[in-house]
C-alpha cells in the first residue's frame, strides 16, 4: 500500500493537521472521485451506511468542515471552500481551482 501525503505550499501537511482520520478519508474519497459529481446521499452511504440519515448528515458536516480546515487553514470561518464546490446536494473536488 502506498503512503498518503498531502502537500500544501511546498510542504507536506503533517499528520497532526488531520484532527480526525475520517477527514483524511473524505479527502481521499474526493480525490478518487475527482471530476465526478457524487451527491451527498452517496457520500453518506459510502461512509455511514448503517447510520441514521440525520445523524450521518450532521457527522458529514463536521468532517467536511474539518477537511476544509486542513486544506485551507488560512480561511476565516464559514468562507467558501475553494477546492470542493458544493451545489445543493452535489459535491465536486477541483484541486486546480485554488
């Protein structure tokens, strides 16, 4: 298995930046689905298949915010995510957008 590393500004993002492993997994999920438009329901089903839908959605929001903090730690709270576009229920990862 290959090692996973995220580079930001010419430096590797340290493991400590990933406050929870699931945020790292969500990033990997988005990179694997780059150029696709996975709806939130599919993401929730892939990550929390047996979870109550409302609870899964709340967990997703928390993990998604954590991912944004890792990728764009310099942004102020509630700023738009530059690398993952969310249009309604659909998400699209674009690493070249920023």
